[in-house]
C-alpha cells in the first residue's frame, strides 16, 4: 500500500512522517516541540501526573520535577517533523501513513 505523499512548491514529491509516539521518560519538558509545532499536537503536563515506572525514566531525570510534554491531538499532525528537529533528547518517533482507501 502506498503512503500519503504531496508535492513541494517546486514540484518534488514529499512523504510526510507523522508523530506516532513520544518517550515521556526521556522528555525534559523544554517545550521546543510545542513552540515549533504549527498545529495543536502537544501539551505540557505535570510530570507527577504520569504513570511511569522508574525503569521508564532516563537516568538523568529519575527524580525530575516539573513538566513533561504529552501528545494532545495526534490526528492534527501534518507530518512536517519540525518537532523532532528541535528536540534535544530525540523523544519523538514518526512514521509515514498509508494512503486512505477511497470510498
């Protein structure tokens, strides 16, 4: 099955890769992905509200207080990958999506 593709302004084919996951155990809550995202995909939440085991946390942040990023609206992602380009910890995973079947 083919992936969703588009064209750049110059006419080159482009395949967007959409956010599929965020590793909150590694996230430092810097907010860079939130600031660069042109859509409503991310939100900051209190780290204490997470249900993470100690094994899920990065060694540097086992007792980290404060905020962490959360995926608020995955379906609003446009696949630009700007969030991954600014993430200092590499927390985000992206994948191309298959072309929807015509009705």
